[in-house]
C-alpha cells in the first residue's frame, strides 16, 4: 500500500470521562513528515493512541486517504493502514525475534523478512533469540521492524529514541529518515529530542494542554529561539 | 531430546519436516515399548492416551491462547457421548465414530469458545466452570441419550477398516490409539508452527499489542477453541471406542481440573508438555494409588507443589530450557 494522506478534524478524546484532547485538526499529505512537540504530559502520546482507537472518542473525525476510520476498532484501524510503534516498545516476550516479525507480516510471504533484516542487520544476527533477551535498542528495532513489515500507509512513532544510547539513536533515526524520505509512508513522530525532531520533519506541531498551540515549518521554529523557549521551555542545544 | 525444542527451533520447512518425522518416530517407538513391555497394562495405557488428547486440547486454549478454563472436559465428554450414540444407532465403524466425536467436540468448542473467550481473567474462569457444569448437568438429566448416572453402556465398535477386531486384551485398541495419537500430534505440531498459532501466542503475550498490529482477537480465539474442541472430541470418541462405556465422570469438573494439573505438570504452551504431563500424572496416579490407596491424593498434592516450586513452567519446558542453556554454554566455549 502506498502512503496515504492523514486528516484529523476537530478531534476530541480522553480516557473515560476525563477529556484530554480537544479541537485537534491537522492534515499530513501522503508521504509527508510531521513532528509533534510539547512538554511532558501535554497529550502527545494520547493523540497517537487516539488515532489508533485506544482512547475514549469524544468528537471529530480521523481519515486515512478517503476513508473515515473514526468508528473503527483498534485492529481494524491497523488493518486500514495505521502502523503504531508505541513508547513502551512492547514486543511479544515469549516469541523469538523471527516469530515476532512473522506476526507483523499480515499474510505476506516470509521472504519479506529479508527486507527488514537488511535494514536492521542486528536483528538478523539475533533472529532465534527470545524477545526478552534483547537490549532496549534491539527491542525498539524489533518493534519498529515488525510494524514496517505490515507496510503501513501512516506510521505513528512515539518517542522511538527514548532511553537509547546516542549511537543507536543515530542509526535508528537514520533508518526512520530514510523511510520517510522514500515517500512510501506518511510519518508522524513524537520526539523529545528537539534537534533530531526538527531535522526529521517538514511540518511541526506543538501541543499544550491537549490543544495545538503552534504549527508550521521546521526551519521556522528552528530560527526562532524565543518561540521555542516559550512553547517548550527548553533551548536548542 | 531434539524433538522437544520444536517450538523454539528455526522455522525452515526442512527443519519442520525433520521435526515432524522425529516426533512420529518418538511416538511410534514409545508406543511400541508400551506394547511389548506392559502387555498386561494396555487398558491403562489406552486410558492415558485418551486423557492425553484432553490435555493437548487444553494446551491449545490455555497454553497457546492464555484462556483460563476449568470446564474443558465438556468438550471431551460430548465427543464421547456422540461417538457412543452413533455406535448404538448402528454406525459401528471406528473411523466414523472418531469423526462424529470430532464434529461434536468442534460444535461444543464453538459454543464454549463464543462464551468463554469473550472475557478475560476471573469472569472467564467462572464462565468456563459454568459451561462445564451445564454440560455435566445435561448429561445427567438427558438419560435417554447419555444413560444418566448409569452411563452409556453397550458400545460395541466394529473392526478397524473392517479387518482388525477390538479384542478383550486391548491390543487392537492400543495400536489404534497410538496411531490416532501419532497422526494428531504430528498434525498439531505442524499447526503450532503456523502463522495462526503464532498469532495466538502473540495474543496470549499481549492482547492489546496484537490488536495494534491488526489482529481481530475474539474470532481467532473462537477458532482455536473449535480446534481444541475437535481434539478433545477425538479423545472422547477414542475412549468411548476403547472402553465401550461413557460415564458422567467424562464431563465432570474433576476431569477438567485434573487435565489442568497434568498440563501444568508437563508444561503449558508446549504440545509435548501436555502429552508428557498426562503420561506422568497417570503413571504416578497408577503406581502411587496402588501402593497407597488412602494417601495418594496427598502425594499428588505434594508432587504438584514441588513441580510448581522448582519447575514453574512445567517439567518439559524447564528441561528444554536447561538443555538450551547447556548448548549455548558449550557453543560459547
């Protein structure tokens, strides 16, 4: 499946009776790259979870391409084209690396695995290891690789670099950038490392208390340190 | 012991085929040993094989899908009653009787699965017990088709393939049972390596994560329950063919609970664990209850505590893991 446009309109959501997000509207063109920025606890993760149908929907719509997926359950959204790599980088613990990857295939032939092994040679080396025997970075690679095997139209990445060694961050980010630039999928990235995030994205959106408070182009934000300070409370290092 | 690592072995087709052949050979050899070394205990061994089907079936839902159930004997018992009834109605061909058991077991698995897999945790456990008790109560009440508390007697299957008659020593019955077990086991080992079974294990690990990669969880669990029902029904039918009687105990709560104990003993999530657990439990039961008719339950309790304390993942899984560790250490040297 080729990349698809992601369109969110007046989305509101929360957990149970608690509302967290309100009036979220944005669109990412097919093959586009969007970064979500914001301080801790402002609703970035909740926004990705809402796109996957994991929260309580309170209004608004989500579209992939021409398809309205708002009413769909989580598994159906995944089938409709979303690929989600959550912050917790959960992998199936009792399965080996290779078995974990098989679960991401969605019925396509097993030879497709070679593609991700080429992308992550480390996983090829550890293909028969159990999920629990992997380091944090390897788990993150596995989680990402499994999602990529599903050929998502829209890839949602929630802080993929959190807690990883800088050298692994570089490798992983390089892979993600390559993927995004290829135009094969639309990518939405949540990332705390602002410098890397701005390198990655064309478009940036800043969230504050569940609302979009700023959106624009990455260079624009990079050039305006004062704005960054106001919005995010940190300078670019 | 190479066969014991089938679930974690590399997944190439050639390795899979080799594992299947080894599995078939192991069952055939162990079966032959049983036949020649214990010619007077064939009835007992036949009973063990019948129960093994129930435990293997339980493993498919509990070990592979993480479904907690204490009502699994219902699937076994309904298969047994169905096979008994068609035999009494005149269909005495053993293969057709097995087929009837499979169909009845699958149907019961479907009903049970639709109900039980809708929930998780305690509600699931309670529902499984309720379903099991319901079937047990029906078996007691519907005496016209189950014989009630007297049991369904007079089941006299015809010869296998019209040639091999069931004899009073259980020789035909034993060989027939071993062959059915062998075929079932090899089929299920293949099945356990399929993407479907893999996804079931993924669901057991993390249901939410499975949903996030696009898996519709409920339908898969129901399908797995149907497969488990087929296997349990097959075991029930086999037991009915061999013993000629189906009693209320075959659907009872105690049978369900014992099957779970056998599974924990051998190791859930591993088909060999289920098979070996059933054999070990029944052997222990057989010899200990003969030696000490009044205290064997105490000893079984103690055995279980020891196993859970020292082999929390079951005997087979633990032994496989240690062999794996040993190999790794040797390879590292």
